[in-house]
């Protein structure tokens, strides 16, 4: 398993734990790291994802809800919700990672940790978000050239 995949899986796991427990503190993150080894090579991307999702969670959750039809974020499975949070953070802030890679990674993690329906659910929402973000980037680029 690659370093980034491991970072994504661990980030999803700690975010899931924090989400379920309601404890978003630095201590909760440290406790997770104490009990579950985060490989040294995976740490920089792991911490970037966790801290990024925590910092941008409201924006990320708004995008997920807007891209899903008739689903509130609170009604989504905790696993799916946190897999998508990590992926949406990447779509928003990791310009060095192609959107297709981010979405495929989220789908694969959904297959491993979610339900039978998780991959299709995750794919549909992330594809919608990718389209919306692509249109915003295009509009911004068009405005700069005008």
C-alpha cells in the first residue's frame, strides 16, 4: 500500500473516531496516533489531511450536502461521510493530485471500509462536486482573461 493511500485511510479513521465521539481536540488526534501507528513516511500527508478537514469542515460539509440529492450530512454513514470529507479536502486544496485519482482512491477506500452501496454513493457525490469545482475554476479563469 502506498504512503498516500495509508495516509488517507488513517485520516478517515481518526476523523471517523472524532466524528462519532464528538471530540475534535488535538488530544484526540494524539491519542489515536499513540494507539495506531502512523508510518513515518505517511505522517506529513496524514496530518495535512486531518488538519485540513478539521479547518475546512463547514465548507466541505456544505459541498457534500449540496452535491447529494435529499441527503443531510448527518444522515450519511459516518464512514462514507469521512471518506468524502478527506476527498473533498483534496479536491479543494491539493492541486498536485488529479481529481480522478482522488475520486478513485475514495471509492477504493469506500469498498474496503463502507457498505456495498458506499462506492457508488461516494462516486456520485464526488463527481458532482468535481463538476461544480471545475465550473468555478473555469469561471474564475475566464474572469481573469476578460
